[in-house]
């Protein structure tokens, strides 16, 4: 085959270090616009996102030349640096070391987008920890203890 074609959709979840609600200091649009710019620079397509005070969801189409881990590292390192130089920031911002990254088929894009866009309503019924565990189970991964 002379050409390579890829379609790699990943639903990422990041949380601030110690899960403190540190994302309330900045306006969500500021964080998302910055992340969107990073994605564009690395040939990722930014499909959908939502910032909650204690975590963030992103749905990206990532290029095959970069791994899931590389994209997470790039996004987290650059946004941490950006947030720590933002004039409104009063305390140091850090992401947790780990992250969630769940693959998504093209046929499920609309379902995942709706899920991400409805985070406010969703978290009236379920905590971030319970949400994260349920996604781990749904994707047939080992549940952390």
C-alpha cells in the first residue's frame, strides 16, 4: 500500500496534582484555547473538551507520528508552564503524573462528544473518582486499588 491512513481518536482525562480544584482560577476558555493551539501545532484535531474544577476531558484525533503518551506529555507540560506564568495564578499549578486515555471509534464520536459536553450534569450524580473507575472498567482495564 503506497499511502498510510490513520484515524486515532483518544478521549483524554487529566487531573491537577492531588486533585485539588485548581482549575477554577483560570477561565476554562483560556485553558482550552491554549490546548487547542498546542494540538494544532502538533497536527492533532481538537474535537471536544470540557474543564471541570478538578479535571479536564479532551477528545482528540491524534497523528500516527506521535504516541498517546507523547501527546499527554506535550499538553500537560505546556499548559502547566502557561498556567504558572498567567498573571491571575496565585499558586503553583501541576497536573497529576498519570492520565486517562481511552480509544474511541469513529462511529462513537458523537456519543463521546455528548458525554464530554454534559459533564456538569453528569457530575451532579457521580464523582470524578467514580467516573474514572467506570471508564477504566468499561474499557476492560485493571481497576487501580
